[in-house]
C-alpha cells in the first residue's frame, strides 16, 4: 500500500498513519521526522536543513526530494509506505510522481 496523508498541523495525520501502518506493516514516513533526525545527527543534510529552518524558511524542494528519494529506496518501504504530510508543494508532488 502506498498512501499520502495531507492535512493542517494538528489534524491527526500522525495518529491516523500509526493506525494504518499497524494494520498492514507498511512504514510511516514523515519529512519532519527525517529532517529533525538529520539535524540531531549533524549530517550534511541536517546542517543544510537546519540553516533554512533557523532562518524560518522552508527547506528547498531539491533538498527534501533528495532525502525522500533515499528514504523510499530503503528495504522497509518494499511492503508499502505512508507519507505523512508530504508532498507540500506542487514541484514536490511532480517529483514524487517521477519517483513512483
């Protein structure tokens, strides 16, 4: 199963995602979680993203798409995945269409 959950902050995307992934064994993917993990780990991606976030800017689509491409190729995504709050922009949606 490949799903995308979109909604406003606090709408319950994460809650619904956890319920759905528990049913079929797919994996929940949140760009926010990935970015926070990269910042905490001090990766190159994390450092680049952190600069944008500290400035109050959105992380550029190119950077987001790079992390999503890497994440979707991981073995746990073979069973399916649920994208939590992604894509956020039309260019991200178009790039995701190419990836899938």
